[in-house]
């Protein structure tokens, strides 16, 4: 070790990410040596800043404890939603979360997303909507983090890069539809509908429009369900909002109509269009990400990495977000009366 360290040498080794998997509440730490055989190590990482950036991102998706001996009270990171303190955390849920983190660090993101989707669906079926919402937020975060990244200079080389990406998605979607006997000449205007309701209260519907593959918020519309009687009658609610929408003859006619749901919702949409003497292709995107064809109700599955599927999911999620936002607005107004 020279006096001024002119050769930039020191006694440090490249860092590892250490997970104390054998503990009741596993900790996620950094280490310079593999000294604990009961822990799982990732690395070594030549770039310490990059390693810490990975931990910061993953901690927002999968909160973890980052100290070996955690205090027996709420810590600062708990208030930020980054640390599940022992006294507030179910050890089984926490360990499952850590296993997701391990798969995430190994690069098995598809496996993590699949497991989270199962947790989300199970929680939703048990009407544990808060837990289902948490699982969905993790799925969304993983999709954002692992989404393809375009470097800034690519936009300099091709100023129309975003438009080209959207055009490719539309081409793939049109080809997928045509392969399954759904004839679509163009996909300039796509409309998607969703219903938001909890225990039959404050039922709302949403219409979102995508023009040339991009959100067109000037045509977004929201519907407060008026006539439908009975709780959780999704089919009747879908029929109501579609009937009200197509009474507006001044609105442009869509090239494709998407409903959030399965065969029942698709059947309702097809019947409404038939009454209006409109010939518009209809598909339904179910929770399991299946496309339901309107004509004969056959189910087709697109590959997980399909650009057409990614476009459909993005449109469906936007309709769901818009419906939920209006539902919450109505509910908060009622609670503040």
C-alpha cells in the first residue's frame, strides 16, 4: 500500500449482494467476502454504483430488511415502504417476497411475474383487493424495469423512432387478428371498455381511445352506471355503457373494439353493435391474457413476448386505470358528504 496509493490499489474486493436466506426474516446486505455459507451471494460486481442502483430499484418492488440486527420498532425505511419491519410482517409472506427477489436477481423475471399473477388472482378471488393491488403494482414495476430500453442517440438517428415502434405493434396486431379470421383493414382508432365496481357500489365504466397506437385522451369518456339493477351484473353494465356510447353518432367509429372480459362481455358487445347495424370487430381480453374472438368465441393465446399482446395489455390497463380513477372519485365524494 504505497503512501499515496499511486497504483490505485487497496485491500478491497469486488462487492457481493448477500441474502441471509436461512434467517426467519432474511436480510439483504452487501459483502466483500463470501464468509457465511448459509447465505446466498450474487456477484461479484465490478461496478459498486451499479450494484447499489440494482438494490434501490429491486427494493421498491420487493421491500426487504437491509441491516443484520433490526431494531424492535418501526424504522425510517418502513415509513417509505422499503422495509417490512419484523413486528408488522408475516414471516411466510416476507420469505415469499425474498424468493421473488432472488429469482429477480437471477434474471428469472418471467417466473416472478407468473407467480405474482397467481397471487394477484388468488387474492382477488378471496376479495383481498389490497393484496391483489400490491401484487399488480409489483408486476407493473417489473415490466417497466425489464422493458426494452432505447438509448437517446437512437432517437437522434431516427426522430420517428416512437412512431415506428407503434406502427410495428399495430402491424403485428393486425396480422394476429387476420390469422384468426378477424378482418381489419386499418387500426387507426381502437376503443377499449372496462367496468369498475366493488360490492355493487359506485359502478362506473370507462372508454379509452388509442389512435395509431398512442393514447388519445381527448376522446376518453367515463360513464356512471345508471339503470343497471342488482350487484355485480357486469354484462348489463357493459351493455349500458356501450349503448350510451353508440348513441353518439357524431363520435368516430372505431376500427377495433376491445372489452375487458371474456365470452360474456364479448357477446354483449356484439349484440349492441348488431342492434346499431354496425360491423366492427370485437375482441375481449380476459384476465389470463387470452383474446376472445367475437364471431365463434374461440380462445387464442399469443406468445408472452408478442408485440401485439403487449399493445393489447397496455390498452386494457389504461382502460382499467381510467375506470378505477372515476370509481375512487365517486366513492370519496360519498364518504366526504
